[in-house]
């Protein structure tokens, strides 16, 4: 007779070791067990069991393929061992790599995991394998075995916050067209979840007084007009964590360039790119810098700084007297005394509508040795004598290379101005 099966009923054994089996056979099964010894057999440790009937059994530790479902191991039954180990072992392009290791020593438990929620399907995984969790989240792992119930092992991945500070860069007195990208104004430290997106926004006041300004498209100081600004930089990490910082910027000087003077030499000048530049240039002259030079770099539309809605253009060399006496202009305290080269560009939409004013135009009063040339002006002037063009002699007109622009049959855009000796 050959015995092919050995059954041992003991509800205390969930996964008995060889020593536990040896003790059981030696202490409690002596009616039919003769010897129970642990020996090395064919390179493996086995329990060699002989019975009183003369049978020999070679027993190894249980290696059942059974994998229980939908029950969670009560880790207290594992002799206070840590059932599972969850550890971050690396980074991926999308987050963190977590390794799941079975420390229970009970290889018939099935390892399962879920990311974030525990309400969905639990996914199987083998001990030692890794799972991509993401930049921020929680991985839950469990051991399942049918007769048991109990606990879940979890590990939370929390991304560190990004940070940003404004650099100690002096931006209190910048030159227009300064070529500095906004990214040079801030120091950014990204968090553990990697590099995210950057958003810039600018708010301020053009010409320090005229037009409120805001933009999310400008990214370089060279694009800012004369004025006061606050640049805000907001960074957003891949896991949607945010940080922001601000930097105050003050643009106070027009961009430098040069013009040709009466001696055919290059002299320094202010570059005029926009309507705001021209208005600021005008304010500098009317504020007392009568001899500064200007150079128009491109066509300019004045509609944002003078219109029926915005108000009248104040001329360069401002003259608002209602007197018809020429001596009032010749003795004016505000006048232009520099070189203004229009570079054959157009200045459009000049607007003045006040019949009480005299000597109105792009310029009002200019000194006799000033040079205003190569400029073409379009728009509408209604003033006390804006329609007349016979105050100036031909010698002065020809020398300055003016072009006259007719608005309609009875109004002229005045670009030939009264000159102070």
C-alpha cells in the first residue's frame, strides 16, 4: 500500500513553518508518527516524516498557488511584522516611482494596490514591483487572503512647494527699450514635482499720469512705454501648486539715438517710437528741457493721447494765449529749441478743438535756430487761427523741409509754426 496524501487538520495554522509542523507531529500526532526530523534533502530543507505504517513523507513549507480575493490581511496575525513596505525609489516624467515589497513572509497572500481612492478596483502586483504614483497623491496597498480581514498600508506623496523671489535688480530709472526679459527679474525654485508653467502680468500707468495699462502678453522691458509698472510673475507647478512675486519697474528715459545737426554732425537725440513717447517728449520740452532733440522712428497714431474723447493735443512749445499780438508769441516762456527729425514718417490723428486757442499744432512756438524737419502730420485742428498758413516766410519754410497737409477745403493742419527769435 502506498500513501499518497497526508492531511493535517489544525485551524491554528494559516501558513505553518517546518518547525511548527515538526512540533505538531512530535507532540500531538504520536499515535501514527514514528519520527519527524528536519533534514537537507536534494539541496532543500525538508521535514522527513516516518509513520508507524512504514511510510516516509518529505514535507516542504507550503507553496500553495491560492490567492485570496476581497479580504484584507489582519497584520496583527503576522506576529507584528510589517506586512508591506512602500517606498519612493525614483522619479519619472510624470511623478514618483513607488516600490511595493511583501514583508509578511506569507507568499500565498496576493498584493493589490490603488492610487488615491480605495473605492475602485484593486490592481494586482508582485512583490518588488513599482508603481507610478504621480507628483502628488496616495498609494494604498493590501495583502489579501480569504479567511482574514483587517488593514491597508498607505503612503502619501506630497510635492514640495515651488518658490519665487524678485532679484535685487535696480529697475527704478530704466531707459526705454531696455532689452531685459522678465525672467531675468526673478529667481525661481521649482518643487519636487518638477518644472511647471510661468505667467507674467504687468499693470501700471503710462507716462506716469495718462493711461492705465495692463497686459499679459509683454515679456520684455523693451516693450514698456515710459511709466510706472508692477511686474507680477506667477509660477504653477505640475501638481497645481502656485507661488508669485512682484517687481516694481520705472521707465524714465526715452531710448537714445542720434540726429544730424546744422553742421552735419551726429548729436544725441531721443528715439520716439509711439504716441506715448511723443507725449512724454512734449512734456519734457514744456517742462523746461527746450533744447532736447527728437527722432521719430516710425509712423505714429495719436488717437490714444488726443481725440474728442481723450481731449486736445497740447503742442510742443505750448502756447495757449488768446492774444493776437505776435509779440506774445515771440516772448513766450515755453518754446522748442532743439532738432526734431520726423524721418519722413507720418504723425496721424492730431486733434485740437478749441477756438479760444492760438498758435496750435504739433508744435506751437519754436526758436529761430531750431530744426523741425521731415515730418507729415494728419488730423484736425480747430483753433483761433489754425486755418491760416501765411505767417511764415518762404526762407524759413524751405529750410525746414516741411510738408503741408490739407484736412479739408477750409482747414489746414498747422505744422509750420511761429518762430521765436
